[in-house]
């Protein structure tokens, strides 16, 4: 049985911990070597919530859904709209 890439990414995400409830797969694509996904994760909860620190990870999985690599290309405050796309790292 093949694993779905979104489910595999959630299981493989390097920053996944029990206290990290905000985790979203924002994109995925099949590659020659497996899957490439972008995952957004709550890294630091703050009050108010709009100041919480979010991070985007690029996760690479093999065809069986096993983690082969990851990197964190951006971080941003939750209240900022598309901060990582406009250079607000």
C-alpha cells in the first residue's frame, strides 16, 4: 500500500512534536526521486496569536514516503500575509 505524500510528510516532518498542533501541507509534487512537499509549522506560540512564529519547510520523501531531506527556507509571524513571498523572512 502506497502512502499518501501529505500523510507521509506529517509523519516525517523533522519539527513535529506533540505540542505542535499547527501543521499544514501547502504543496506537494511528485519528482523523479519521490515527493517534494512544503509544510508550514507553528514553531513558537505567542500572545496574541497573530505574533506566533511560523516556519515553512521543504520536505523531500522517497517513493515509499521515507524522509530523505528537509530545509527551512522561511519563517514569519502568523499575522503577516505571505511574508515569505515578499522577502519578509
